[in-house]
């Protein structure tokens, strides 16, 4: 969730919300205020940096956790991919993608073996991205024009970005730095 909040704040820096808070002016640095408030409140509640240290220690031990975190941002990407697609068509796809993502999450959390978790993430991410790219392409082939190459290329880039931390976990490494 923290990663999605980070990406959302990054996105909001370049967004204007006419009619709301700042008129036509971009949010800029103000987009980081909600995230900063959450960080301050969580530090006040825990009164320690130990949870943050433990989080990074866990990441160092199991890089699939970072891939798992990134996988949590897929609904935002899916939302963008189905922009301007018919509601009923999108609904069917969203139900399929939701079942697939929930199944991936449950399978990941039940796997005690590191390699099995990597395999679950590989299959789940690959299927999710394939459906997310293919379904809008199929829709637009029947209802207008579509440029297939950029859509497929974007899907490949998203897959590489999402899955690369899991691949890092396969590299032998030394003791944690922290």
C-alpha cells in the first residue's frame, strides 16, 4: 500500500484539479502532504523506526515482497488500460482479473518455498498483464482503431518492472547491510 501511495503522490504532482482546491494550478509539492501526514502519524504511534528497519530487513531477505508490493499497484494500471472501454465488457474483464489477482495473492501467501513464491508471482503477473493488454486490444479491434505494438510493448515493460525484484532474489548475496 505504501508503494501505491508513493506512486499516487508522484502522479498527483503533475495534476490540476479545476474546481477543487488549487483551481487550474498543478498540485506540485502539495501532493506529498497526505503521505507525509501518514508517515508522521505512524511514527508517532510506533515511536520507533524499528518497523521500518524490519521492513527493509525483510525485503533484503526476500525480494519477492517488493514484487508482491508492486503487484498491488496493478488495479491502478488496469483502470488506465480499460479507459473508454464499454462498461459491460470492462466488467467481465474486471471480474476475471480480480479473481486472478486474488488467487495469485492467496497462492503467494500460502507458499513456504521461495522458488514456489517466485513461480506463483511469475504466472499471476504474466496472466494479469496478458489479459490487461489483450482485452482492450480485442475490444478496440472490433470498435475502432488500435495500435497493437505500443500496447504490447507497454505490457512487456510493466512485466519487467514488476517482476525484476523477484529475479534479484535469485542472485546469491551476503549478510544484510542494516
